[in-house]
C-alpha cells in the first residue's frame, strides 16, 4: 500500500521514516566530527558537505510533513486512553519541530556568520539574514542543543514503540516495520 490506511503506515511514510532515521543519525555523527575539526581548508570542505546534506534533509522533512498532512494516520489501538493519545500526538509533532529546527538553525547560523549555503556547489540558497556574529553564536548554540533534544526524544519514542510491541503486544510497531 502506497498510502497510509486506518491500520498501517503506507510505503511512502515508512520509507520517509526509515530513510530519515538513517540520514539524521549519520548527520548527527558527522556534525560532531565537524565541530571537533580544527579551522582550515579541510573543515571548510567538510562543512560544505554537511550543509548540502543538511539541505537535502530539510527538503525530505518538508516532503514527509506534506505527505503526512494529506494522508490519514493509522488509528491508535482501541484501548488507548485520551491521555496516551495526547502524548502520542505531542511526541510526533515534537519530533517534527526538532527535525525542522536542526537544519534551519544550521542555515541561519551559516548565513549570520557570513557564509553562503551552497547546494553541492550547484546553487546557493537565498540569503535572508545579514551578517551578525552575536546571532551566529546564538544559532550555533541552538544547533548544538537541538540534536541532543532530538536524541533524547527519539529514545522516548523508541521506548514507547518497544512498550507497545513487547508489553501491550499490539500492532503499533508492526505498522511502521512490516512490508507493504
Ligand atoms: C538535519 C540536518 C542536520 C543535522 C542532524 C546536523 C547536526 C549537527 C551536529 C550534531 C553538529 C555538532 C554540533 C555541536 O556539537 O556543536 C553540527 C555542526 C555543524 N552544522 Fe549541522 N546539522 C544539520 C544540518 C546543518 C545545516 C543545513 C547546516 C548549514 C547550512 C549545518 C551547519 C553546521 C556547521 C557549520 C557545524 C559546525 C559548527 C562548529 O564548527 O562548531 N548543519 N551539525
Ligand atoms: C531519527 C529518529 C526518529 C524520528 C525523528 C522518528 C519520528 C517519527 C514520527 C514523526 C512518527 C509519526 C509518523 C510520521 O509522521 O512519519 C513516527 C512513527 C513511528 N516511529 Fe519513529 N522516529 C525515529 C526513529 C524510530 C525508531 C528507531 C523506531 C524503532 C523502534 C521508531 C518507531 C516508530 C513507530 C513504531 C512509529 C509508529 C507509531 C505510531 O504511529 O504511534 N522510530 N516516528
């Protein structure tokens, strides 16, 4: 099934979910290597790759959100309480906010620091922030914090998925893992 149904996520939502899981994990590790590199030509080159890859991620996250908004989402298990339903919703939207905040803060940090953001050298993103070193520092600290919040949220998210599968023994994890 390409689209989501009442009982399961479809192929597109599953692909977005797992491809973005891998790409986000990779970017978090790569970003940490980048932050530890000494200033110089090598760091500039690595930063260029990290930024272009981050821009691809931003686009994928936008497409993923659009796809979610035009689709149904699978129904929660019947025994879900109102509080649990609220928590599940809040967690999903919180994950979206954090996914967006990471690349956006990266782009704003670069622009405020006076570095253009290029897409694999093919074109440059329009500049919407003037150079401002104070602002660059603020976005750097946001960029250095949001990924930690994302990792913490994902631990909670995985914990909830495993709880559904092994304790409640319902279909929630299978909805995101089972083939079409
Ligand atoms: C979802 C996509 C992205 C992820 C997961 C990500 C992740 C990270 C992480 C974990 C760090 C290390 C932060 C630290 O501990 O200080 C980092 C550093 C960095 N990121 Fe990103 N990033 C993403 C997108 C971007 C984008 C789109 C840009 C710019 C256009 C960018 C620019 C940078 C720069 C310049 C650094 C190095 C900062 C320094 O020298 O300390 N990132 N990134
Ligand atoms: C970067 C890491 C992750 C992020 C940002 C993330 C984000 C999300 C989001 C936003 C949803 C809602 C559906 C959607 O809009 O696509 C979702 C659903 C789901 N995720 Fe993740 N996820 C991550 C990693 C994982 C991992 C490692 C697991 C493995 C246990 C997992 C299991 C699930 C399950 C079972 C669902 C369906 C649950 C439901 O609908 O309540 N996720 N995830």
